[in-house]
């Protein structure tokens, strides 16, 4: 660290949070270096003491954690354990600090990835163009070819039009959808636009990682999955 390391990179590599979250903490004045509140982009040197809300953060060298979790309905994807009682961190109760990559709505269930590696969070969230996320969705009435066509071609929501995506009818009221973007409550809003209400929504795949554990359980990502994620993310590391 002779040339110094940006404070947000230090916090992400220490497994405290993502770089983006670190920047928010810095802006909020919750981070100090040797007792002083730093500016964004400040670099730290060997021997500097970094604290977040008074807690000393140590650089870690051990291997990072990467897990795939099957989130139950009702669990909130937040690391703020003071605000949300049914938060994902307390529910999993993992022995070391981890945080979710992205979000999955409280009424939804299924696959979400969690990690202690802030850098991989940045890479995945930046590289949105080619990151497929697959969902199984049940709605309140039968779907038809018009519904499938409109959903796949793009729906106007949130002052934009959703990207073209893959949609396939599975049963009379159930379909599969593969997205490469993540607008707020996107699938629910798309269905609402076409006068459908989502009854259940389950994410079953993120990139090469498939949902294969029972609800409420998690597993470590395999080396092959991590290699695939790294491969899919590397070309988009400078897009943000």
C-alpha cells in the first residue's frame, strides 16, 4: 500500500461493504482516517487507522465468502439490521460480515447472491448489459400470446421502456422471463401495465448460478461459478 489505496477500495477489500456503499458512508461523515473525516477519493497508507462509526476496520487477507441463498418471501434485502426486523443478514446469521449483491423484493423469493467481496459487487452491478436473471412468475389470470409478445418487446414503465427480453408461457397463468436489467419492481410493474397482478415471483437463476437449495438455505458458490461470473463481468468493469 506504499502508493496509497482509496478509502472506498480499502473498505470493499476488507469485506465491510461495496465501494458505492463506502462512498455513501464517507459522504455521511461516518468514516474516519486517524480520527479525521476524509474526502471522497482520499488514499490511506500503511499504519492508518480506518474506522466506520467508531469501529476499527482491519484489512483482511483471508479468502472471501460467496454464497447463493434461496430467499423466502417476507425477507428484506438490506444490511441495515437496525431498521428492518426481517432483514436478510439476521435471517442467514452468517458468522462473518456479508452483504447482498443487488436486491430481491420483499414479496418475492428465490436466488440472491451474498458476499464479503466488495469488488465483485461493483463488477456485477456495473456489468448489467449481459447479466441474465431468470424468473418464474404466476399471475392472477390466464396469459395469452399478446401478453407474451408485449412483455418480450418492452413495456413503458418508470419513464422508460424495458429492454427486449425472453418470455415463455409455462402454464395458463405462469411464465418464465429472462431479464438483463433490474428496474425497481420491474416484472410487477410490467404485468400491472397489462392489467395483470403477480401472485408469486421466484428468481431461479443469476448468470450461470442456478437455484438449487431449499427455501431459507444457502450454499457456497463453486469455483466454476465464480470463474463464470468473473468472465462475464470483466468486460464491463469500466462502464460506470
